[in-house]
C-alpha cells in the first residue's frame, strides 16, 4: 500500500486545487464538478469493486504452481499468448485492468506475461471493436488490428527477456 501513498496525495492535492479554482470563479463550477465526480464514482464503483474481488480471489483459488506453469516467469510463449488473448478480451478501463494485473503479479504471474496482457488490453480492446467498426469502418479496424497483432507478445517477450527478474510490486 505504501506505493499508493504519493499518487493518492498528488491526486488529492490536484482535486483540492481544482475545487478551490472552481469555487473562486463564483459560478458554481465546484459544485457541478463535485456532482459530475460523484456520478462517475457511482457508475465505476461496482465495476472497480468486482475487479478488486477478482484480483484478490485469483491467488486464493489458483495454486502458485499452476500459475507458474501457465503464466509464470518460465511459461515462455505459452504464457505470452494466453496473456495476449486474455488482455484483448478484458472489458473495461484501467480501473478494471490494472487491479487485475496487480493481483496477478502478486500471485506470481511473470512480468513479461503481464506486459503482454496490458499491451493487448490497450491495443486490441475487443469490446471497443464494434464501436470502432461503426465509426471508422471495418476496413480501418481490420488494418489496425493486423498492424498491432504481434505487438503484445513481442512486448511481453522483451520484458521477459530483459526485466523478468526485476521486482515490480
């Protein structure tokens, strides 16, 4: 939890400054901002809570040996491909993905595997594909997916090759 202290303090400081600026403008921006923030919190909180439960349950329900075999430091390309597919299929924003990654790293999943997961989640976002097709067209979407196809496993391989022995959490 110590790693979360400074980002939390910084975000709190920025929030207080923005509230102060909004209040001093005198047009009620501070109240509109608080209301919008509260609405967003109510929308995201259930998803965040479920992501945290999943992140906490994975290491409890899956043995460390199984994790090491399938997606641990020594899982190689098998782990990278599993993480790539899982990352591409993971719905939601960073409030879903990042708690899952944190829990998986603590459970013994390899750094390279998690790099592949996060890279696939950010590049592929399968849940976003229907909107992308609707707005940008199927041809552009297909080109983008084909052009980014090899990046997640390659990024994971690089991390596995050069940074796997680095403690990240």
